[in-house]
C-alpha cells in the first residue's frame, strides 16, 4: 500500500529513534492476516453500485483496528490519522490523492461488524491459525472473569442507565457495568473463548461455556469454588469428568504457630495459582495496552463484538512477544 515517497517520508526515515507506536504497528502489520479477514467481511460489505462509493475493506479494517488498539472514538481515530505519521503510514494513505475515511464511514463499518458478529469470526480465525501452527495446546483451560465499568449517570436523553448493564459488588466496592468471561489455554495462555454477561452474573454461572470439549483439567480462582457441584456440570457427561483445580482462599491455608513442618497445602495452591495466573496476561493487554477499562457502547452485543477483536489482537500480541511470528505466519 506504499505510495510515492514524499519529503516527509525522507525526513521521517532519518530520525534517530523509532517510537513505540510505530514498532507496535509494524509488528501488527506483519502478523494480522489481512486477506483472510477481508474475505470474511466481503460477503456483507456493500458493493458501492448505489450511493456514495465505498472505501476498500482493508482500508476500513485498518482504521477500525487503530480505533480498537488505541481506544479512540470514531472522530478521534480520524483526527489521530491526520495527526500521526505512524498511523498514516499504517493506513497507507497518500494525502495527495486521497483523504482519511470520515467518522461516519467508520461508524457504518463498525455497525456492519456488530450486526453480523464478524468480531467473533475474526477471533475464531486467529484461534484456528494458532491451532494449525501448534501454538495452542489442548487438554486444559483456565477460566476467569473481569468487571468492565459502564457509565452509571442518568444525564442522557433517556434519563436512565443502560438496561443491559447491572451493578455488582466486589469486596467492599460497588461497580456498574458488564462482565467479560474468558477461557484460556492452560499451556500457552492464549484465549480460546469469550462471553459477556451483565455485571451481576456470578463467575461460576458462566464457567461451563468456557470449557472446551477436549479439556480434562480446568483452573480457576476461588470464585469458582464448588463448580463441580453445579447442575450444568453434573448433568453433562464430559464436564463432570473434568478435574477442577480451583485455587483456595489464603485464609483456608493457615497453620498453628506450633507447626514447624512444610505446609504442603500451601505449596499445592501456589502451583495451581502459578498456572492460573496466565489468564491475567490477556486482561492486562486489553486493559493496559489497549486501554479498554470502560465500555465504549451501550448494550452487551456491541461491546462483546469489540472484545472478540480485542482478545484476537491480544493473542497476536502474545505471539509477537513470544517470538513465534514465523510459525504463526507459516501455518
């Protein structure tokens, strides 16, 4: 997508330091399967024979991913592309011959992805590619959930909060929003399943949807205590045979002051926790690196579509940081 070299390109190439943003964008440029993702979107993309001419699918996909990676609004990502040389280069736009797609065009593209649940299709494509490349294991999963805050204010046109969100208490603090539940591979930490619920849904109630058909072991924190006794587990022939290794609360591992031996229970729990903690890495990428700590849209469906794309990209970022890009791209 590179056009003719301009004086700005020459000046920029002579800089002494490459920004972290450009390093990140160059890495994602190499690993994102652009053609495959464009093929999945193409059946639903307008032909452009009527109305205003359409922009290319990959151009719109690049703009949408910039919005996801940097947590920008529709107007914000348009402004950022005009302002950032690294983003403009990633988009492949030459201002001499074309302009950045406007915010309304991006809005329509995002609505198309949400309507046809294409975020999940892109997520599944990455998961299948990881499987083909041998970068995801089978037999064990880690389950976890995280609260994502939503605006609780009623100062809006409807004078009410989002009806699909709900308040939930964690510790002594109340939160209003939704929960994202994920299932991660116990061997690599890559995410294989993503679901979303209102904030008041308990972690354990969604756990059965995060377990794969070939899983023999499942790890979880103390919020999943008693999972093996739930009806959806006992009534399923496969799920009731799974070995649930749930980390116990530290308060249940205390010993008396007179005891001088090794606390083997504490060591066992430490081993389980060392495996379970892999799932936190994906949440760290989504919340810290991609900055998605609060919902961007109203409703569960729209946000779930974005989370599927976020966790697909989180899987790619983990592959990059693990130095396994060649294996992934060659699969």
